[in-house]
């Protein structure tokens, strides 16, 4: 996708600026680039679908939309082998602890995409007594993807967005987005689990 | 109807009757169990199929409607039982008469707090053990502080409560074990690739053999019934797409029909034909996805790609007309939301042309395969009696020899005029459940081909008042969804929003019967059996 076609270049530019505030070491910087190139082209999702949006995720995997073109097709059933979690579907209060546990089990570095209106904000179930109004109450979210359900093309856009974010990250030292994640986890602790 | 009334009046003088869309019998709780066994066993009545139990809160009293059907005489009846005690509401259980009643009663307990005396397992069904309050009561406190979002794991208990009636009429609460201390219990789900969504099984096993399964639901309970009470009638419609997201059209159809009947709206012939075509298209799409995911569970991943090909073609047709790929929101009160897209007829014809070839291909690739046969034939047999007693409807029920297709038994819309067959098999195993769905796709195609060439002209949606008020009363309608009998119970108090809207999903019973079918089978067969029952978790949880 050409650079201008993205809608949020400002955000990424700001991120890059923040990360490069202290300058970059030549050796570490090139290593970073190499590693991030690899990482951002083989993002493995965790199979995690609770409802309607998950079915569109299945379509994404099938021949027509074919996410294998981008290196995302290795959907893992175990969180320990996955890079990111596509939260496709409504999360309710009973499911919240399970989802948090899955998140904690993902291997670092880990990312979350909130896929669909439900995961973003509760969506059509805003008036419900049992739906969590936005998963950002439970886990830190990297990309929000609205839609009910988002079209598979939109899902492709969201994951590409995530891979852009990965590309500008620093893997070795320095400040990076992990700081926000740590703050979040500190503010939302679970008993007996160390973050 | 009159004879049924006479028979009951003769045996139960205290019963009173109300005429409605079905005959309604009022009975005091202490005679309810006797009436229930008469209804089931009397040779003139034979109400052997418990469609649903609808819990109710009428502000001054609590109670239930029981909807019953006789599979032999094809008659329907409903019974109303109430209690005035709101502190400790109790009714008598009928779990010993209909197996499924145990689960239905748990649901009512979960939502209304009504305890069923004699039910051996009175736990919550959808909400977790520490949930405060009963959500469908009118005075439920919905505030976030009452039940906050928590990331701590839910509490787990191996015990369940039961209320026993002693000979002197006193009721005593007892604790019983769900699993014995020596049981080896394996937890499967809620996050597991083969449970088709977030369903959880606690499975007691002996070696590799399943001893008992305790099904936990509610990991996607969204409280749709309660939300609907706060919305106007047209606003409630879109939730139908989000329950069983494969059969959005039939579900819409059912709710629209119920509301139209209550409001006395006649819809045009064109709208009826469109609705039926859409229902059948979504049945094909749904069964395609079933075949794909089921085969994938058994290890034949490629099948998913073959079946999704047809499904995508159907979704394209839908998208042109409805504007969405999955959550169509196409049914409207009075007809359908928009008119058909200009090339609808042409697209559907193209589909009908490729479908037989595709089905042949599926059969060649999968059905005749030796591994498939070994894994499916004779696995998870459900007898006809059990299917009825557990209320397992739809293709799964028909695979057990129970001719339960609502399109045939109680034809609605224009199904009465159409020429198609009800697919019934008698083996009752996973293979039969699979084959019934295969053949149903052909029947659906047959229905569509009868209609597609003569879609009548006319308006696609009749004029409906902007502010729709229904008269006071209650209605219950069923349709054949893609997975079985889907029912809508609607009680109105004369305002613009429903007083109570109860949705009766087919997946709930299909998941409830898993324990019964899998006992004694190997744990690997759990995947086959669960897959072949084809439940959708957001559908059962609502
Ligand atoms: S956002 Fe819409 S499609 Fe996605 S899970 Fe929620 S209701 Fe279903």
C-alpha cells in the first residue's frame, strides 16, 4: 500500500519521533531493522473467536481473502506460539478473566487487535448487563478496528497497521511501546501474577 | 383443541383455560406435576416434546409458561404455573418427565431465581457462581458496581444444590456432588479450537472413556432478552443476526412474523417469496460452513476451502441485496428492508447451476472416505425417543428419525405450497447428522428453483405505523432455523416495547444433550459428536 493511502501517518510519525528522540546506534539500529522486518512479516495470530466477527476471520483465512499472502496464516491454538491476539467477538464478564489469562500466556512481544464494535466498545450490546464495554479495560490494545463485523478487507488493513507499528519499534533497549503496556498491567493487576 | 380441553377439565377440575394462539391451561403449582405426567402419558394427549419453558416476572408474581407439542398428533398446548412468593419462589420440577426440562429449569433459575423442587442440579446456567441478582427480574440492579468486570478467575465448585420435598410438605435444601472425589476431571474450553466458540466442558474420564460431561455455558451470554425490553419493536430485530449468525434470515423471519401477527399486519406475497428464498439461501450457506468446519475438526482442512467457495458466492448475492456479508438486518416488520438487487435472479441461477456439482465434489472428497466412515459411522448414536425427550430438533433430530421440520409440521409463510421433501434418516449417528445436512442443501436448492422464476410483483414492504404499539397479550411462533426449531415468545403490555421477549434457540438443547450422547465414548469422539450436533454458542447463550 502506498504511504499516502494510510489514514494515520501522523500517528506513526509521532511514534517514530518519540522513539528516536535520543538518537540511534548504527549497529543496534540496523539489527533492529532486520529483526523487525522479519517479525512484521510473519505475525502469527491466536485462534480466538467468540462470536460473529470470528466467522469473518475464518473467511479471511480461506482462499478468497487469503491472509497467507502476508504471512499471517499460521493461526495457532496455543497462545504460547502466537504473536498477537485478534479479539474477534463480544467479550462478556464471565469471559474476561479467561481472555486476560490468554493474554498473559502470549509470549513477548505481544499485541492485541480489538476487532469489531463489540470488542472496541460493547457495540450493539451497549445496554447489556453482562458485556464488557471495550476490551481496553482488560488488556492493552494496539489497534482498534470498528465494524459489525468488519469486512475481511478491513481486517487486512488492521493487521497491516499492526505490522507498520512493529516495523518502527525498537527491539534493543531504548524506549518503546512496551512502557505503556507495563503501565497498563500495573494498573490492572491480577492476584499472584507478576507482570 | 376442544377434546384436549375436555380431557384435562375432566381430570383436573381446578384447571382454568384461556384461548389464544395455543390453548393455555392455568394450574396451581401443587397439581402441576400430576398434570404434566398426564399430558405426557395419556394416550389421547401424548405431549412428548417440551419446546421451552418461559420464565416470567409479572411484578406481583413470578411463574413460567410451558410450551408442549405432541409429535404424534401434532397438537400444541401451553401451561401457566405461577407463584406469589417473591422472596423464595418455588415451583415443582418436571425434569423426570422430559430430560431437557432440567436445563430449561436451570435457565429460569438463573434469570428469575425460581427454584424447582426436585431438580437434582440447581446451579446457575449462564452467569457465574458469584453473580449478584437475577437479571431478567424487573427490579434487577444493572449498575456496574453490582457486578463489576473482574479479571480474577471465577470461583469453581464441585457441588450443586438441590431442593427436596419431605413427606410432611417441608422443603429442604441439600448439597450434592457433581463429580466424585475419585473422578479424574479434564477441562476442555472455553478457549479450544474444537468447541466451536466459547463453550466449556468439564469432562470426567476413565482412561480414555468419558464418564460424564458437565457443560458450562454463558461465556458469550450477552443478555439480548433483557436489552430487548428496553427497545422498540423495530430495534429488537437486528439482534437476530447476532445470535445464530448463520441463520440470520430465518430468525428475522420468525420475529417479524410474531410481531406482524400480534399487530395484525398482512404482508405482500412478494415479501413472503423473498423471505423464503433468503431463508433457503442462508440454509445452504450455513450447511456449507458446517461441513467445512466439521471436516476441519476431523482433520480434513481442505474441505473448508471448498465449502467456503459456495458460501462466498451466496454472501455476494446477499451483499448486493442486503448490503452486508453477515449481519444483514434484512427482515423488517411488514416485509423486507430493501427491494432485491437488479441481478439477484441471475446470480441465484448461477448459484443453482454450480451447487449440484459442488455437492458431488464434497461427497467424492469426503463422504466416501474410509477415515471419515470410521470416525463417524456408529459414533454418538441418539435414539428417536431421546431426541424428542432432549428436544434436539433440526437436522440432528431428523437424523434420529424424528420428522420435526417446522416447514412441514406447521407450515408458515408459503412453505405449504412448495414441493420439497423432509430429509429423515434413522441411524442417529454422526454420519446421519452429516448426511441430512448434505441432502438438505439439495432440498433448499429445489425450493429456490421453484420460486426464483416467478417472484411476483408488488410492494416489498407494506406501510407500518411509525410508532408500533402491540395490543396486550402473548404470542409464540416457531420457524425452522438452520439448526432446528427457533421460537419467539412475545408478551406485550400494550406499549411500544416488549414486556418480555424470549428467544428459544435450537443450539441450547443440542449442547445439553452432549453429556447424554458422549457417555461411554472415547474422548476423541467428543470432537466428532460435538461437531456433528452443530451448535452455535452465541445462539445458546443469547
Ligand atoms: S461487532 Fe458485530 S459482528 Fe462483531 S461480534 Fe459484535 S455483534 Fe458480532
